[in-house]
C-alpha cells in the first residue's frame, strides 16, 4: 500500500478542491491519503465523498499552526480527531481569526510598495478557506511582482521581511493535549525543516512528548538527512510513530503526492489509537 498522510486543498493553502486532491491521489497510485488543511476540517466531507467514488482510503486530518515561547513556528498534524470537540475548535478558531487580521495587516504594508490590494488577495481564497501568506503570494504572482510562490516566500514574505506580521498560535504542547482530548493522534510535522526557519530544541520535544505526542513526520522533503537520523533515534527512544508524507499543495508547491509515504502498519496504529473519527473506505 502507498499512503501519503499530508496534503492540502484550497480550504487552506492548496490549489485543488478537497475532491480534487483525492482524485489526484488516486491518479498518483496512492491507496490512502490524508487531507490536513491548516486549522480547518471543512474539506473532510467532500474529500470523503470523492474517496468513496474513486476507491481510495481517506484519512481525515488537520495541520495546526503553533508557536513556542521562543517564537519558533511548529506545525502539528492531527489525525482522526473529533472535528466538533469544543476545546480544539475554540483554539483553531482563534488561530483562523488571527490569520485573517495578520493577512490584512501584511497587505496594508505591502500596498505601500507593490500594486496589491485586499481584493487581489481575496480573489485567490476559496470561500471559507483559512487565509494565509500563500494567498498573498498568489496575488503577488498574479500582479507580476514574483514568478511563483517560492520566490515570494524567499524574498517578500520571508519572516525577516519588514512586511511580515506575527499571528496568534497555540503553544505546541497545548495543541498536543487538545488533539488527544479530541480523540486524535498528534504528529509533529517536518520537525527539522531548518530551511523554513528556526527549529525547536530538546525542551520543546520533551514538552510535546510529555503532553502526549504520538509521532514524528520523518520522511519529508524539507527534513535534511542528518535530521531524519536524529528523529528516528528520538522515535525509537520514546516509542513514537514515524510517518512519511508529501505535504502536497497542488500547483502551490513542487511537492508531489506519494514522494514520501507512511507504512501500512503505522496507519493501522493510528487507527487503533484514535477515537475521534475513522478512516473512510
């Protein structure tokens, strides 16, 4: 079986609809795929319907944006949680609202130097989607300012840019606790992706493990090989699951569905441990 446990639709910052992601996953020869949109489960129902139609297993998931006390960004994948859990819903709603305010502020700053308006950005956001920097990047591409999202993020939208604005995000250990309370399985996404910015140290791993972290996303294109070795040792020491994923965003990133995969045994363990929702087959 070929299993990819990290993909995004236009409910967050992907370019395909939830059903489109499922169709692409089936075309790529996957047997199972997780939809893990940022701070949202709105794509679950259409993805589930498409999965039944196209004969592929669908793993309901979500990617939660977190931040440590030191200001380091952490992404936490949640699999098979209860999408109606009050505590988790409250936290991701706060994050979504903060993302919107942050995006508006960034566009105001950008408009001082570039031909960019809020309407230009909203044009690239699907109804009800979580607004983020990728949508601003798409507007900059459309305006001819940059060639693609990657160029936008390495220049204008970098966290070191004067246009960058922070937004509210929960502490990663708190997010782990909320996912567990919602019956989900929390997995640390691309933990050693140093090309994305600062990465966490031992303290954050310890706090997340103590809070109930259940896995590490090891096989990911942004994790350097030496970092993967560290993650494998950490997983062995603490009995954590090891996953592999593409982090697919459609045309938004070069990542290809199935370029990294998760073993069937790990998916089976995720299903065994989860109590919030189930894999759709």
